[in-house]
């Protein structure tokens, strides 16, 4: 009983010693962060190891490995997310996520590939929010290592709270490469959907003075044809 009590005092004294050290010592922030992270890791490991045996008995090794890997990925991704937000440079916070798939084939004399990617992007800057979703489809064909043709279709829908408008953009790009000759053809079109902010009037565009109903820009424009 006495020995158990002695070991209990030794184990519990670490908390008191840590409090005293934290009160009197002025440690650098990165050292404090390292110690705190180590302590959190020990606690998480203790809980994980305690539950691993039961999880193994119920779900098997595959389920335990998948669960530990998923938890590690979520923990790491969340830590990186918080760290990136803390390192803001005063220009707001922006995040993006992209997902998709690709396939390629090779017949020796000719090869080709097709990929499709989609993603979401948002940026918060002061009181303004930009939210965009996009889809990219790309196909490439190459023959004999001499001729290659690439076609890429890009679609984007973006909303900005500053303008109150939703903007849709479509771009198709064709790259042609034949030995010593190459060219690129790109076509882009955009469409704005009305939002809360109306389009400027003609008077606002030419900066017309309401009191005199005159505009320096309009006078210069008319004078060019005089």
C-alpha cells in the first residue's frame, strides 16, 4: 500500500512540477508548442491503443488499419488547415479542393488519355466572399511521336458578394503539335447573371454631372467625330 501511494505521488508530482516550471520559466513559443503537441499525442495514443484491441476483436485487422489511417489523415488535414489560417497575410483566407479521374491507353504507334477534374474554390477577403465551382475535361491523342492533339474544356461558375452577380465562363482550348509546327486555339465566352447589384446606367458610365447634365467624357467622345 505504501509503495503504491509513493508511486502515485511521483506520478502526480509531474503536474505540480509542470505548473511551477510554466510559471517561472519563459520558454520560446515553439518549445511550448512542441511540449503541448507531444502531450496531446501521448494522450491520443493511449486512448487509441486502449481501443485497438477491442476494435481488432470486433472488426479485424483491416478495419483497424483503415480506421487508424482515416483518423490520422483527418487529424493531419485539420492541423494543416488551422495552421494555414493562422498564417494569414492580411489578404483573406482561400481554400480549394479538387477531385477527378484519368485514364490512358497506349497501342505502341498511338496513345491517348482522358482526364476529368472538378473542384470547388472559395475566398474570404474582408466582407467579400468569392465562391466558384469548376469542371475540366481534357483529352490528348499522340501518333508515332510526331503528331499530337490536345483538347481541353473548362467550365466555371463563380459568385462574388461584392458585385452580387454570378458569372459563368466556358473555355475550349485546342493544342496541335506536328513536328516543328505547333499552334493553340482558344475560345472563351462569359455570361453574367443578374444579382442584387444593378448594371451601371449610361449616365454613370460617362460620369454625367447631375447639376449641369454635362459630361467631360461625352464631350471628348463627340469632339473626336467633329
